[in-house]
C-alpha cells in the first residue's frame, strides 16, 4: 500500500496541475476539502496498521457496481452543472473525512467515489467533478505516503518507476478530459469503473 501511494501521488498531482492550468479547478476553493481529506487519510493510514482491510475487498466491488448501474440508469447525471444539494462546507467535512479515511485505509475506487459524490451532491458536471477529484486524491495519497514512509513501508525504486508511467498517463488523460465534452468523459468514466470492478473481483476471488 505504501509503494502504491508513492506511484499514485505522481499521477494525481500531474492531473491536478493540468486541471488547474485548464482553469476548471482552483486550489484555494478546495481548502476545506483538502484539510478534512488530510485528516481522514491520516486516520485511515494509522488504522490500517491495526485492523485488516479484508472485509472491504468484498464490499467495495458491490458499491462500485451500484454506482455503475445508477449512472447507466440516469444518463443525465454529470452531463451538466446543477444546483448543489448540500452546503459545500458540509460536503467537504463529510466526504473529506470519509473518503480520506477510506483512501488511507484501503484505496481502490476512491476517485470514482469522489467523482460521483461531486456530481450528485454539489451538482458538478463530470469534467469538473473529475478535476476536483484529482486534487483531493492527491491530498489523501500524499498524507498516506508520508505516514507509510515513516513506517518504512515504501519500496522507493518500484514506486518511482511506476510513478513515471503515472505522470505520462495522467498527463494524457487529463488533457483528453479538457479537450472533450462531458458526454465523452462520462462514457470513459463508466469504462474505468467497469475495469476497476473487474480487477477487484479478479484479485479477490481468483
């Protein structure tokens, strides 16, 4: 997990900076989200040292299947910007702590959960939701990484090598999101969710 957080940090930071340059995310507007996500990630990373995450291996694929089916049955979700359902401050408090904790504790699918949360509760279109997701993903990645480093649980060479691939992939992917419309991004999002579900089921039951 520690090595995974190292390589993931490269990708989430690259994408976040690209989205900032593309002017669809402003870091200063995410101060609350970054703060609560950092708190949650630290708590989750400390918890993983004493509690097994095996239960989540069976729960998370089911949650992702639910998201996938919901998005398929509601084709307009994420296609345009809508009024938020709860106050942004409350949103960042709840989801920052919850998803920050989850990313520090286990991790797979965190980006998907953030994206759907932004779309459903703050009314973001899928492009804006994806951009904001990367900033908070990087926050939980880097906090968890620092904690794992102090615990001696990071293989530096492997993490950096994979991180170079993350930089290239994140750069290409984020530019694609910036150039294409929300409907294209939505289809790509669903494909990623489907692949994540398949990967988790394969690693859990194979």
